[in-house]
C-alpha cells in the first residue's frame, strides 16, 4: 500500500480541438484501438473504490485527455459523490483537471472552485504563437476563447496553472509571452517541450530543436530570475525543481528525478499504463475492472518500465551536470518509443542552460 495518484482519461483521446502537435492523437494512432470512447459511471465508481481502498494517507485524481470536459459536468459531480462515499479512511484527496478550457462556463467554474480543483489550462502564449497550432477542427484559432476562460477561472478564484507547449514559435517569442503572462497576472506557469510524432525525426514547422530549446531556457531564466530577485513572484515548475535539487530535495517532476515514478494512467475502459507518453498496447499493465493495484504493480515490475528508465549513458555519468540533469525525461531519451534509451535529445540544450544559470541558481 502506498499513496495512489491516478491520471484518468474519461474521454480517451477524443477532443474538440485539432492541435497540430497533439502527442496523444499520435499515441491513439499507434495502437489497435484508437479511442475507448467515454468512461462509464460504473467504470468510474470501480476505479474510485479500488483506489481509495488501496491507498494510504492521500490519493490524487487528475483528469486529462484528449479533452476531459467532453464527458460533461454531471460526470464529475458523480465522481465527487463516489469519492465521498468510498473515502472511509478519510484520506487527503487532491483533484486536478487539464483542459483546453473551451466548455468551461459559470457552472463549471463554480464546481471547480467549490471542490478545490487545480486546473491546468492550455495556452501557447500570445495570439500569434497560440493560434498557429492550437486550432479547432474548423481551423479556427483558440486564443480568444481560452483567454476568456482564464478570466472566468479568476472570477471564481479557481486555482490554475497555464500549460504552454514549447513549440518553435513559442521558443522564439518567449520574451513577449512572458511579459504578456505578467500583464495578465498569469503567474503559475508550466512549459512543456513539444514532441514530434512517434518515429518521425523530420522537422515540422512547430518542432523544437535543441538549439531553440537551449536559447529558450536561457532567455526564460533571465526573465524569471529578474522577477524573483525583485520580489515579484512567478512560479516556474522547472526552475523551482532545480532550486529544490540544489537544496537536497527530490524533484516532484518525474522527468527530473533520474528515473520514472510510479504512475497509473487510466484509459476510458479502465486499462492502466505506466506513463502518459506510453499509453500503447505493449505497455498496458492491467485493467481496473478486473485487476487490483497489487496485480497492476506486479505487471509494472514485470514490464521493468521503471527499472529500464534508470539506465545511464557513460557520457552522462561523467558529465558535471549529472546531478541537475539526471538524464531528463525518458520520452526524450527514447524518441522512437522502441525501448532503446540513450542520450537525451536536448542534452546540448541543458548543458548550455546550466552553464548560463548555475551561479544564479546557487545564489537562489
């Protein structure tokens, strides 16, 4: 028994947007069943019951997609009812949802606020960098819609982070984006490197190259450090974790820990996978309609998913930045998702950034 965190995909890979770089659409196209439809309330109840029965101390439920709001608000109201019903051990419960924001309205905002959901809402910076990639199925940019939804979350005091995918366009415009976020009081920021389709090493218009990523990290750090040292708080998940590592703490971001964490990614049919980047047939480790978490954990061990992530290249062992970098996210070391884990694609990016920032990180 241990604390359980679930990343649930109640709408599978279904989405009302057609983002050009969507990694999960790419995932669904590389498995036998592309979509598992919408999660049934019966499946939801079984998942909650098993998670709360197995877990100790705390339990986290995060909803993601595709677009998780597609299943409707009543689904989440039923979810809250089930948690209250089965939380007989009075565990500490955490709720999160990652959304494109399109369907959020007054009722959604009230619900999220009243139930203390942390919301991750996707926005790729300013209009020109967002609308080139984050579009509806009718090829319409989504910037104006999402900005309205962010203001709605503020109105109801919903805690939220803005999730920004680092495309080539975002990397080149980070100064404008950072200042725009500050002007709009968007101070909780997470930046996520863009992924190419599985097995495709050709550069796309949105592709993030190591050179662009290295420049992006240096420029963003300069902006962030200036604010932090002038008592203007801005949260940046990556930089915060680096400071924590230097202080001797284990990073909470799994891609910075030097090995994969225990994760339970639950598809709409109850199937469980060890990582959001590996929701593929060969990586399925069980189904909560038939299996309990003990069996799922045994299957995870048999797959050796976590053990394989510990692999360290000789060049990494000898690198002076090994303790800060720790190899980076497995997905960036396993670009073809074929299990051949090597040097991180962004190795040169990190080397450049650490040289640029280390004195100031230590000062912090």
